[in-house]
């Protein structure tokens, strides 16, 4: 009986620890949009073209998804950046959580 309780407490502690750092893997909508706007501005300045940002994130975004989007923006060549909506597909397909 004591062994069963110890196992239960052990798994509860492990589960609680895993859920505790959940906010570390997400950006808030404000943080994510700020990073996208900043990356767009840097790319616009370096390529000499002004764009309106058409990718607005309205929920929490996974850090890895947003970093992939930002990297895709940075790696877009200036020739491809001259179109009206240069948003990479990686940015358009970001999933977010409310």
C-alpha cells in the first residue's frame, strides 16, 4: 500500500514538473507579432521595399514555429521580397492557441 502511494506521488510530481514549464515553449500574441514586425522591418530596409504586414497572430504561438517563420523571412531573397505579399508559406501556416 505504501509502495503504491509512493509510485502515485512520484508520477504526480513528474507530471506536475512537465506541465509547469509549458509557458516557456510559447510566445504570447504580442511577443510573436512584435518579432514578426521587427523581422519584416529589417528585411524591408535591407531590400529597399516597404510592405504592410499581413500575418497577424492572435493567440499563443509555439517558439519553434515562430523561429521557423522568422528564419524563412530572413532567408527570402530580395528579388522574391519585391512582390506585394512576400510572406513565406511557413508564416502563413503557423498554428496558434487561444
